[in-house]
C-alpha cells in the first residue's frame, strides 16, 4: 500500500509538471513588437504601443518580415501624421516585460533632451498586421 501511494504521488507530480510546461510553451510563441520612427529633418520621435504580432515568428534571433512591419509604420506616418522622411525601426521580443523596459530606456534618452518631441501612437490609431497575409482574402 505504501508503494502504491508513492507511485501515485510521483504520477500526479509528473502530470502536473507536464501540463505546466505545455502552458509555458504556448506563451513563448507570442511575439511582441514596438515601432519607433525618427527623422533627420524633424525633431519628432514617434513610437507605438507594445503590440502582440499576429503571425509573428522569430527565426534565428530575427523577426520574420521585420522590414514589412517597419514599412507599415512608415506608410501610416506618411499618410495619417503627414510625417515624411521617417526612418522606422521595429523592436521585438517574446518577453513583453523586457521589451517594455528596453523601449522605456530608449524613450527616456529622447525625453531628457528637450530638442526632441516624443509622440505616442496608440493602438487605436495604428496596429501591425500580418505582412504575409494578402488583403484580398
């Protein structure tokens, strides 16, 4: 009877640990991104909220289609904000907390310097879309 109890406890522990590992793997598949835009002709810095990317994939340490995400932001700023000659960059991570820290430290540098104006772009205004899905579908 004693061995049966020990075996049951080990089996229960194994089942609980495997279900925990499965739930952690699902969270690691998420990719978060922030877009930042600078211009050499204007002292305005635009940045987006931290957004979860639909269909975002990190391969070999790089975000797949990162150039397409930056062109989405560039197109939005040129049309909606009338900000031409923007250089856009995408910061990405599978850890949302690390990404928020990285962006806040970057923006803190620009906010310290009074010659720059830092302008947020909310998710209500702009969201990244999957660049590999055609709009015709």
